[in-house]
C-alpha cells in the first residue's frame, strides 16, 4: 500500500489523513519486521481461508486461538496474498508496540483511508460524506455511524465486481 498522502485541495481528505493510524496498516514501515508464515507452512489453513474469501455469500471469517499460535502471521500472509491478487481492500493490525496510539476510534477512518487509496472511484464519496458531517472523524462518534458512512456505503459501488475484496483486522481483542 502506498502511504503517500495524495495531494488534494480537500480539507476533508486532509482531516481524514490526520486521523489515520499508519502503524495499523499491515505493510507499514512501523510494523517491521513483519510477522509472516514461513514458506510452505500453514498451507492448508491459508488455502481454506482463501477459499472462504472467494465466496460472495460469506462476509466474515473469525480466526481465533491462544496467544502465540500464529494468528498474526497467518493474517499478514493472507493480506500479502490478497494484495498480490489485487483483492486487498484494507487492513488494520493492532500491536503491543503501538498500543497507545491504536484506539478503537482510528480503526474505521484508517480503513476508509485505505479504501480511498485502493479505489479512486469511492474516494470522492468518502470525502463528500466527511464534508457533510465532519463529526464522523471525531473520537466520540458512533462506530456504527462511521462504519456505515465511511466504509459500507462507499463499498456499495464495488459490490458487483467479480471477486470479493478482503478487509483484514488483526488482534481486535488487543
């Protein structure tokens, strides 16, 4: 993902860029070294996850397990695979290292930012909705309102694409 902030005269775009938590994006320089599956490991599980991601009628996958079993490595590797297949829409990876910065209030704006970069067609919609209601970027704003206005509605434009996109959130329980 290109972390360059696109030039824009839009104050709304700049406000969005200012609340993004860049360290939460899966391939961020802030997250190095990246935790990934070693070559030829977890192949069956990764294939199973990818097959589920290929299905239009499945909208969620919850990968759970004890601490240290490799959930982050699997999520990172799946994110890399989805990016290579041009099917990665957005990511958010929590980490102990950046725990102070990563508050729930920044997850949805960070996802919206990545969607706007990945899909220029919906960037204008995201900017417009922020112009109409800049409280959407406020820490106290309802997460349901943020999700509906900044993620779900803009993604409606892309729902007829052949292959579904993936949004990966890791360590939501952190």
